[in-house]
């Protein structure tokens, strides 16, 4: 079964400018949300889909810009939470006169598939995006093409998270965010080309010189067309469940979500952790590159301990720009971690505090500890900005099976001490959900912490946990 947590973008130029350069540059800015494949679509044409990073196709950009010239388009970068990394699973997907790109996970996709003749699909090729698109086409045909009504019906059939960008062959873009607001979605404006743009994060707007107008509200559908921007609310569901993991790891630090600057939130998280876990014998604070930098800086500033970039990514290696967590295979994650290089002159003989965004499987943390030991660190303490991850995510993050989660293997009360023994650190401290919510600046009841608490009420499900091989369609 193929599920997605990815990056989506859509654009409509009101003065008929070619928006393909905007789509490509936006996708490059959203590359941190997915690095397995990418694609774009324009009306009345099959989508273009490529494996790998957007930048790997740079030599083809002039040809793509010419061949897909259009004043309206959508795009997608893929990070698979379930399913295999193949061109077949790349997006956008075309179903009849719609192209659909999806960021999220539809947890009841098996049930949804039965409504579309699910027996014809296999776990290796079934896609929640494809099934949702087919259901949407069916609902549109039964509701005279009214998107708001069709989405409202589809929402009632689906369990999970979704941020869709949808392109019609008639030349309209629809952006749809689920009523809980699990995954982010925003709207902006590019003045130079008179283009309205929607994207998963505001960093995409910064990359193209566009202005962030606002977040698309949970339960809102936005239409981009020659009439400009139209908006309707198709559902209201409170409290919301914004993904807390976006704020510690997934989102780009330059982005603004729900009115909150991600960089500032991460630095506050570090300051709060310094107050809760001060380590007076520490000689220096080191971030795990790259997402933990702001939190490490906040920790350092609060306690007055020197901040040092003593672990550096080898940006010139093939895997240098990649993020290890969102790689689908452990071999690839290991290869990325090998590209983290220590500065021995700074580390040797020191008591170091290492700030990291999370510990999921523990393999990366083991590697970091081993690197620091080899560089002569005397004592290694790890401060983790996210609480212990003990339960699978069914809202779009890649921890699909409980068996692979390191914190699950240890009792909640002993997770920190047990994990420190496993990864080889002298000390491990985890953030709490209460402290994290306070540092982010969003009410705890408005954030999703299911992967830490095991409370799936925001999704309305009682999950049946499966092995990684099962959810990846390998059994």
C-alpha cells in the first residue's frame, strides 16, 4: 500500500505567464519533504514524472519548460511512508480529467478501495492517492462537478490526513486541506508574473520571490482560476491536530506555519530544554546537522555553553544533500550518516552535549555517538527535542511499524536510560509533549502527538499494527 508524506505545489498565472519555472523552483525548495521522485502536470497532458532529486534533471529544465509551457500547473516531491520507490508511484497521478498530488496518509485505504473494486489492486501497487482520486472523480460526476460537495463526501469516507493539489483539464487548480490540519498547506502570490501559488510550505514562496498570504485553513478548499482565488469551507473539525513533528524536524526552518516561524520555534525548544535539562559539566553544545541547529543554539544561549559546529555533512558526496530519516532504505540512511564528519580538534577530551531532533530507529544516533567517541569525546549527552516515539504514524510520517521504534522496546519510565545504553551515550534526555507544545506556541490540544502517546482519537481509529514488510507491500 502506497501512502505519502510529501511536498505539493500549484500555480495559476493571471497574465498567462509560463508557470513551469515557478513549479520547478518551488519543488526544489520543498525537496526536504521528499527526495525519492518528483513530477509536474499541466492540463490535457500526461504528467511528467522523474525518479530522484529535482536538481538531478537540471540539464532537462529548458526542454521541460518549453514542452510543458502553461499558465497553470501542479507539482509534487515524494517521500513514501508506505510502498515502494518506483516511477509508477511518483506523482501527480492522472485519473480521467484530473491530475492529483497528495501529501498525507489515508489510513483506511483498504476500505476505500473496495468502493472502487479494490480486489483488482495488489498491496505492491495500490496507492491511496489513486483511490482517493478515483473516488473524487466518481463523486464529481454525481454532483454536477461541484468540487466542494464532492470533497465533503470524500472526506466522510476517508480516515487520515491529506493536503491535495488538484488540476483539472479545464485549467483550474484546487488546494484542499483536511479538517484536522495534520499536514501544512499555504497560499501565496508572485507579483512579477501575477501568479497565485499554493504550496506545502512558505519556503517555496521565498524561493520564487513570492509573498506568503496565509495558511489554508483546515477543512478549506481553495480554487485558483482566471477569476483569481475563491475559497469555501467544506468541513469544520476542532480541535485541530497539527503535526508536532513538522515543528522539530520535517518543515524547513525558514517556513512559517500557523503564523509561527519554524526557526524561532526550534530555538525556543532548545531554550526550554536547557531549563529542564541543564548540564553544568558540559564543555560545548553540538547540533546534529541539519535540522537540530536552531534548538542547539537555543540550548547553548540559555546556559552560556559554547556552540560549535563540530559535526559537518560532507556536502560534496553524492548523498550530501540528502536527509537520512526520509530515505526509504536503511542502507541509504547508513550511507548518509557516513557523510557526517567530526572536527576532532574541537571534540577531543570534551564533555559534549549533542542536540538532535528525534530518535526513531536509533541507527543514526548510534552512528553519531560512534563518530564522537572516535573523535575523542570524553562524555556524550544527547538532548532530544521530540518526545519518545513509541507508536506508528498513520498521518503521513514514516514510522509505520512499532517493531522498528527504539523507544517502544523500552518502558516509558525507563526510555531515556535504556535508549542511552543502546546507542552508547552517557546520558539521554527527551522532551515532553507539554514542554514542546509550550515552546512551539500552539496549544497542546491543537497538536498531534499520536506517535508518542498512542492516542489515535484525532484520527478516529484503533489501528491494527503491522510489520514494516507488511506496510511496505513486501509480504
